[in-house]
């Protein structure tokens, strides 16, 4: 696949993976957002070009909708430019992108989460520019039936690159996105946010949150890991499951075994979190070369493998690999 970072990768119903947008160029040089998209074909283990975005973008979000289409929201047309308000929908049937209207608020680095019972997509927070000081507390909802966005209640605090997960009761948990590590629960029926227990120990701005088979949520950031008990609800650290390597801009992928795979973000050694033992371990034995990536994506395929796309190691843009 094409080398890129700050893109999205979405598992389609077919088992293929749609990789959209992103950027090229070193952090120290001029960077360019991409309009290109490509498909990783599971059955053939290879890439083919997909339709192009109507607007180049990076730092956007992509959500698989109940009808099998993919909603692409916001981002930045250029890495240092103001955020985009335009949204697009990719159809696997036509292999093309079409307009999904405009956001009420242009946003970059937002948090999106599918609300299955409402057939809607929650879009919360983000930034009006590439500057986290412009972070937003506003939120809106995309309706699949209306192909349009409408405002909903505001977050209790601004959140930029927060994490989101659907809880068993159908509400959405938004975690992080600011220095305080704030958290909030969104009631999709009432259309309201309420503050939830924040991350402890001074917070974590950009955690990754993974739903475990136990019903708990694992939050990882820096060298910290926390478990969120959805029945209490409260964020707590068990006898600390210390991560082996500090990580930021890593990926956390739930495997078919119930373990969570952490890749990149400060270490070239992937590690596993075992929820039964509440501990992290380095993956033993030989494995494919795994440079320390940042700005990549990791997607669990239907055959159990993990598809790692793009990212950057130092000043080198990376292609894709399988773990």
C-alpha cells in the first residue's frame, strides 16, 4: 500500500480494508494531505486503488455505517490549515465517495462513534484548526436516514483526539482529549452528556480505549494503563498493569484471543495485555520487522491477523504490513 500517515483504515463487511486520505512529508518539511484511497483485498493479500475523496484530508475520522458504507468526517485539507466541515460517504458498491453534507462545526481530530440503535454517528470535540488550543466542546449527530448533521448537547469540557467506546447500556463514553483526562457519558436517547470519572494520576490527553471481553475498558497512554468498570462506573487501576514501554500515538487492537495488541508509539517491540492476568508482556519469538511507528492504523482482519497500515518511523514514511 501507499506510504501515508494520519489516515483511517476501516474494515468493510466484505472483510477488505478501506484506507483513506492521510498525509505525506516529514514533520520538519512541508506536508501534503491526500485525496487517494485504496483497498486491501483480504482474499488476494494485495492492494488496489479505490475511488478518490472529493477533498484531500488528514486527521479525519471514518465510521462503518449499518448499511455498509463508510462515513468520512472533517480533518484538515492541509496539515496546518483550518479544519474541514465537509463530510463524505464511501460506497463499496460503486467504489466512490459522495457528499454527506457539512458539519455544523468544522473539526479536526474529532471523536466519532456509531450509535447502532439510533442508526446515527456521534461526532464530538476536535479542534477548529491544527492547534489544540482551538479544541471544541461542541458535538453533533449524523443521521443515516437524513444524510445530514444536527447539533446535540455540548461536552462538559473541550476534547481533542479523545477516545470513545460504546457501553453495554447503549451510552457512549468519551475519555481524554485534554490535560485533565476528563471523561463524559453521552445518552443517545436523551441527547445529553454527563461528566464521568476522569482518568486518575493527572490525566492523559490522548488515551486509546479498548473494550475487553470482561466488559471493562482498557485505557492506555504514555506508560500508564487503567481499567474502566462500566458497572460502577469508575476508572481504576488494578495492581498497576504497567506497560513495558511508554507509548504515545500507538495503536491498541483487541485480538480474537481477548488480548490487546499494542504497536508503535515509542517502541519497536509490540506488547500484549492479558486481561486474565492483568499484565503486559512483549510478544515472544520471531515476528515481522516492526519499526517504531507513529500515525499508523491497526485493524483486526476476519482471519485474526492484524493489518498495520502506514505511519512514520523517524523521518521515514512507512507502507503496510501484517502481524
